[in-house]
C-alpha cells in the first residue's frame, strides 16, 4: 500500500494514527505531510476500510 510512495512511511503512519486517534481532518493531514488532498483521501480510505473504522464524510 505504501511501497511505491515518495512520502516516507513514518509520515504515512503518523497521519493514519492522527486520523484515527485524534480525528484529524484529511485537509490538515495533507498539509502536514505535503501531499495532495486526493492522495491523502485515497490512502486513508484504503487503510481504514479493512479496519472497519468509521469513514469520513464529505463536508462539501
């Protein structure tokens, strides 16, 4: 899932942890690790789906 990413694995793991533990928004996380919103959203969805974690709803 993170094998071919240009972003360091520790940054991805931090962002997933912050998302699940502190309910940090995807927009905030994308600014923190400097990736696009689309990339952050896809990675969070791919990571949380197997965990049966609550999904983010669009706030648009």
